[in-house]
C-alpha cells in the first residue's frame, strides 16, 4: 500500500453476522510512514462508538469497495470482504465511587479507583451531564450542566464536576436535606457519558454510593440574613435585606447593581408572615438589585405588591420568610441560602411614608375629555378631592375613573364635565401649549395618611393618535399620546411626549411652522401651504372643521435597522398621510387632515439635514393630501408622482426613504402602478420610475422652459391616469403621442446619451440625472438567435406589463478571428446601420 494518504474511507464499511451494518464517516488519523502491505487507521470517536454499540463486535467483517486503497502504482484495491479479529478493551471506564462536596457544590466521579492500571479521563469532548443521575429512595434527578469547566485529574482517574448549576444544586441539596438516617445518595451514569484518553466511552454503571463531605470554612457556607437591618421603606416601596456575605443570585438569576436593572423579577420565595392572622403575604414582581455592595439586597416592589403591603392592616408587625435556595452567595461557591421561617422572628422594620404625594404627569385628552393624572406613589381613592384640582386656570369637575375595586391608585383619570371641558378647550393657544396644573393642600393622601401640599406641575394638552406601521410585517396601528406644542396660521403641531426635547424641540417647530405658513425653503414669497394650494388649484377637506392641518411627530415604525422582506435596513419612512383619517367610521381614523412625521432615525435636534428632510416630507405629504382630497378618483401614481416632484419646487431637492438615496432605472416596472402604504419601502422602484418619468416630461415638454407648466397641467387635470398626462400635453399645445414619449423615455433611461448633432433633439438623455453606466450594469436580458439552426430572430417577449419597458440585448451577428462578420439572422445584414 502506498505510504501517501490514498485512502477513501467512505468505501470502508463493517457488518456483523446478524445483518447490522455501519459505514465510516471519516478517519481520525492514519499511521503510514513507508510503503507497506499493512496500514493502521485510527477511527473517529463517533465511528468507534457506533461500531461498538450497534454491531456484534465478536462477529464482524470489514467490507471494502473497489478503490478503498491504492498501491504504490496507484492501482485501486479490489472489492473484498475480510474477517475482523476484535481485541476487547482491557480497561474500559467504569465508575465505582463518587463524592459530593456540599460546601463547594462539586461532584467527583471515580473510575476503577482501586485498580493499579488506570486510563485518564478526557474532558474533550465535554461530558454529557444529562447522562449522570443522582437519586435518593424513589426521587432522582439528572444533571443539566455545570458552571465553569469540567476537570479531570492528570494523575488519577476521576472526573470532577466543578460547580453544579444553581438549579441542580438546589434540587440535589434538597434531596440531601430530606434524607433519613437510613437513606443513601447514589449515582448512575449511562454509557458514553465521558471518554478516556483513547477516545473510549465509559461503561454504564448504577447504584454507586455517593459520599457526602462539607467544610467549616466561613466562605463556603450559605448566606445568612442579618436580622437587625431588614427594612421596608413605604416611601420608596423598597425592601432592604442585609447579609453576612456577598449575595450574587436571586432565583438563579444574577443580581445586578441598581443601574443594571432592566425588568421585574419573579419574587417567588419571599413572603411576610402575620402571626396575629397566621397568614402569609406573598409578592409577585419587583426589581431586585444591590445598591453599592452585594452584601445588601434591595427589592423595589411592583405597584400592585406595594399597594398590597401598604394597605395591609398589620403591616408594622410582619416577619420575613425566605424559602431555601432563593438567594445564592457571590464568589466562587454560590451556595444557596438556608430557609428563613416564621420561627426565626426576623421582624420587618416598616418605615411609614411621611413624604407628601407629588404629581409626576398630567395629560388632558381633548378627544375624550379626560384628565389623566400620575402620582409618585399610591394614594387613597376615597380621599381624592376633585374640587382641589385646577388645569390651566380652569377648576376641575367631573367623574373619577378608576377600577371599582381599587382602594389605592398611583394614576387615575377624570372624565371632566362639559363646563370644565368647554373652559379648557377655550383657553388661549399659548396656555394650551404650556398649561399649568395645580392642586391645593390635601388633594391627595397616601396609604400612610400623609397629605399632599400645594402642587404646581407643568401639564400637557393633547390627544391620542393611531400611528401606522411601515414594517415588512406590520402590527395593527399603535395609539400614542401627543401634546400640543405649537400653533400656526395653517397648522397645529402635536409631538409624542417620548421624543419631545430629545429628537425635536421648540426651535425646530418655529422653523417648520414658518416654512409652512410664511416662507417655503425654495420660495421666500409664500409658505408651503399657500404655494401648494395655488399650484394644484385646490385645497384639503378640513375634515374636523378646525381650518388647519395637524402635524404629528412620533417614531413611525419601519424597517430601519431591520431590512426584512427586501426593504433595506438603511431606508426609512420620513412621514405619511392617509385618507383613512377623513373617514370617521374607520377603526383607525384620527379624524382630521393629518400629516405624520418620523423622528427615528430622524433627529431634528442633532442634524440640520434632518430638518431639511422634514421640509421635503411636509411638501410631499401636503401635496398628496390636497390631490387625494380634491381628486379622490385620481390614480395613485399620478398623485404620488406629482407630490414627489413638488418636493423640488418647495425645497429645492427630492428625498427618498433616507437622505442619501437616489432614483435608479427600473426595467419591467409598470409606470401606472405604484405601491403605497406599509409596502412603500419594498415598492420604492415604483416611486423612482414615476419620478423619473415626470422629470423627463419637465425637461422635454415644457413650453415656458420652467418645467412646472406640464406638472401643473397634470396636477389640475380632471382626467384620470395616463389620460391626465395626454390631456396636459394638449393643454400646453403639444401634440406628441404619449406612447411615443414613453418609448423615448424608456430609451433615455437606458442610454442617457447626448448626441453630437441635433438629430434626436436630446430625446435619449436626461439633464438632471446621470444614468450613464456600462451596458453590463443595465437591467437587460440577453436574447440570441442563429438562423443556421432554425432559431430565427425573437421579435416578441411575453408578459410585458402595460406602460413598462424591458431591455433585450440581441446577438444577431458575430466576428471571427479574421474580423469577418458572421450573420446569424436573415433579418440582420452586415451593412445594416442603427436607426
């Protein structure tokens, strides 16, 4: 056999006398240092395991297919079946004893511990811990893993499972705690749970007694509560637990420092005992953290749990109880706590809330006439005093809206009376934008009977809006409260409170309202609102009879940072408007003439470019709104195209789904169909195509040379769809056929070539765009023919969409090495020229 590695291991298989077979999946290593008539192959660990567990190794044959080996002249070996002599393992791994160290949570498993000849345990691959079972009497558990890495002693033959998982430690040590004097902890291990240094798996073993050991080392003991410092602060809703050592885990989850708390934890395992009632108060959720040192644990109760405790009659004489293995020590050994029972008499020091209640937030919703008040703590429902509340100088009267069973609340709503509503909605605009909420002394009383003082609090006047999602797989619209932040001649501006002064502020609103009412970025003589109404020759509906357009600034959900379903993660929606808002019976109608603006990733506070993009959005969405309201039957592509082009008239440029994007040619795209709504990101090519086409009309078919006369004629046309374009041409006295114009446009998108002479009158080029690229970069399909074999010129292509173009490169002739032209089509001759 050749000493080179000329072995096809996949042609080597095994079979036994009872019909079981096994093919090899690879080879571990090959021992061959010289040409020889014998060869030594080490199998992979997986192959050896399968051979030894699925075949009768005492009656095996090896089956060699032709070419399994090669000789020194590279001749393949012939197919053959050879008997196999099996030498059994003289020292298979067999577990015979075990030790569990309770103080260190370490498990030691010994193999052939009393024999002289031993083979080392390997930790690569890692042991399969689920094959290790510990049992006491009729109860058993399988290990789920370890904390850290397994350890095998280099000189002895044992496996140390360093640090059990916390859940395994809890289950095992609770077994141990419940053991009777006659009970024995035993271990069982399935075969091939671990391997030796020769890649041999262990044998199955069961009923192995486990010796229990421990330690008096203080650092290796369970953590204990310090009884003198157990405090519940009713003002902060925080339970403080002092320990005799560092504590690192609560219910098997690492305890963070206060700044690292991200969510509530399940408070299972902690309760307060009332000896007078012989009952337990249990808690559901809270924020668990340590303040500065991990020898103190803090739990900020959820509002529901705080209400439960602070409303409990016997709250000043409760006893702390903690189930075993609720907390675990920090450091190396992570021991679970021992139980703290009611017999321990660990009294909870209940500190009354002597701090007066304060108001955190006040929202007046003009749509449903509710005043929502949020306080910093629970207050008594029965002692709420509406007559002590004032909003913007208007005294509040109405009905308190809380759950009928609630005794304490930290937030509630008031359905204000019609008189109070009229008073609030009649306030000056300046007051609505910056309203002041006031409450006189004792308007609120907390659970420990502390009265509020006089309160002055900045409030918000606004309403809720349904915000549509533009995600690839959109959820239903989300209801968001936005506050009135500015008023203009033609607009009201509402801003989502979550983004106010972080993504947009008052200075931004002044600039936006000025651009809309007084001075468009590209026209200092008038604002965007007046300019667009004059250009289109129409106005919006005024759905809610307020005489103004409503602007709403919020985070519009889209595919930014996600890019699912061919939407690109770098693109996002600048804003939108929808005719649903003009339909009062629609579920998600906000009932008004409303434009929605995005503020993420848009950030008007940080980027001037984002403020400029907001002007673009404002121009496009207002133009779309006017056309949708005044021409409800007009096709979407006309409305979308005209409103997109009008960005340029109002702001000087056009933006698409992100400040850096620009249109590209889109073969196979139907001009007269455009994707809108949540699919607009995916259908961006539709918008590019319409914009390029209308820009082409501006360049080639303008009578006054401005380009805006043809756009205005289309925008004001009473005709629908493509006929609106045809009629606009006629209005300007242009008799060109729209079909010919579209054909020229299609070729201009491909060539964008300026002719040296005036023969084509620049029909095949753009002035405002550079679309020139190599032909290989164009979206063209290659069609070839060869008349000599009966494949003539393919004149037609099926399934071309109406008002779309496709580019076909047709190879009609070729050149040979001598430069001769070989005609492949009877319809194309060498002397033909391009026409």
